[in-house]
């Protein structure tokens, strides 16, 4: 089977979406699919990341995309997808968004819609100005409907995402829930936590608004002078989100409590996490997370690394983390609740140790890469 897998994302790249895409195409190739992978060429490639995926059965073509505005780049990638579909005969196409998906369904191919995010939901978080352009959001939603109606199968990483797909008209019998995964062999037995205080807190991933970083910085402001903490932020050092984070930290007078580690390749992730006491994912309760669903890879990596996890009581997180058993979950959108959670874990070292131990055991049992590969193989059997 020859498949075009198109994704409007840079790959490889220090983002959860890139990790998921690489895992998926490798699993597809292992199932006997010949994958033609079309992705975006990043404007800059972080140190330690290869130019393309090298895997037998996968032909990876990063596409240079130019455009001053996001929509220009998205539409340019759609045209690149359309051109690629005209160059080769494919038996099936797999896509992650309407940007590339519309070109695939218009071609009349059997399609798999791997739905991780919908532009009509996500774009206002990236570009708040689009809220003043309701007609644009309506057009995006209409394009999503076209893809939803014409796709033969759907993949989502969470039960929350499945519920949302059904609400948008996807037939339940055609939806496969395939969560993210980790490789247990990449997470050896952790060393003992560093001595404290100060308590070192780790946050890994994008600094986007839907990650709850502002709430986390406000929690630091509440802890200042009460609990000695240092927050390590592992994410991009460029762009408007890092500028917003720095400005917020300055306004709250917590800049001295932050370390900006920059993006990490896989070899550096464990070093950072093991050097901290707690791992944080302060996800807010908003449509980006709680409506369309998500399965943050960083949560699984936190659980696997052997450090206690502090996150929020939203549905996608509860699918992965059991409060008081494999993590400590607090009320979302609350800097007070987050500060209290950090204080609680700092004062309960035995609880923190137990949470980390149970989380590590559970993530190895529930989310190993071999299980992900088996689920992708089942998906392939449904395509055939």
C-alpha cells in the first residue's frame, strides 16, 4: 500500500506533534505501508535534530514554505500537497488537518483523518485577531466538515477527542483512539532527586497560551518569599510566546525564579527532568484542551522519568493521570490551586516519591511504544 502522509508541521522538531508524526510513520512502515511523508521545512532547525526521518519504507520530503502570514503558509502547504498527489498514484492518504486534508479528500482517495486539532478551535489561540473575523472561522469550520464527511477512518489520541469527533458528525464505528506512547528503554532507572530546597520545577514544551504558563508564573509570584522554588522552562527561546513569558515574569517580579533552558533534544530531556523535583503541566480548562481533546506527550515523559507530576483536573489529563495515585491534580485556571499543589508536594516527600514510582510503573504498562505500533497495525488492517 502506497500512502501519502501529509502534515503541516516541521519534523523532526522539539514538539509533541513531531514526535507523534515520527512514531506514526515508523509504525505504518512496520505494518508494511510505503509512506511518502510530506512535512514543512522549518525556518531554523534546533541543534541535535536531523533534517529528515530516515526509516526503511518512509520517503520523507520536507517542503520549504514561504509566506508572511500563517494563512499564506498554510495554503501554500495545501498546494504542495495537491501537487504531490498529482505526481504519484496513492492508494490512501493520511492527514492531520484541513490545511492538507482538503487537497486529499478532493482527490477522491480513501483518507484517514488523524484529528489532533481543529483550526476553527485553535487559530484564535495562535492569532487572537481572528476572533474579529467570524466569517474566516466559519469557512475553516466548513472545510473541517468537508474532511469529516469524506474521510473513511479517524484517529484521535484521547477519548475526549473521540467525543468531539462524534459531535462534529464522525461515525463512532470509524474512530480509533490511539494515545501517544513512550519507549521504556529510553527511560532508565532514575537517580535520587537533588537535595532541596530550593525546589526545582520542570516545565517542558511549547510556551503557547493553552499550556497555562501565565497561571504558572502567577503561582510563582504567590510562592515568592514563602517557598524557595526555581522554575526551569524547556521550550523555544524565540518568537512572541517567549517574549510574552519574559514580559509576564518581569511584571510579576519572578524573573529571577526562572531558568530558560531552550529546546531540548532527546538526549538532554532526562538530564533536565532528573535535575528537578517536580514536573509541571498547568493545562487550563479551555476549548483547546477540554473540548477537542489532547494527549500531551510531556505528561507521559514526566511519568516515565521518575519525578512526581503536578497537573490540572481536566478531562484529557484525567484520562492519563489518577489523582493521588500517579500524579497530583489541582483545579485548572487557578494560580492559588497551583501554588498550593507545589507547596503540598514540597512538604510531602514520601507522597512525592510514591506518586513518581506509581506513575513510572503505570506509563510503562499502559503506554509503551509496542502497544502504539500494534494499534497502528490494526488501523492499517481496517484501511485494507
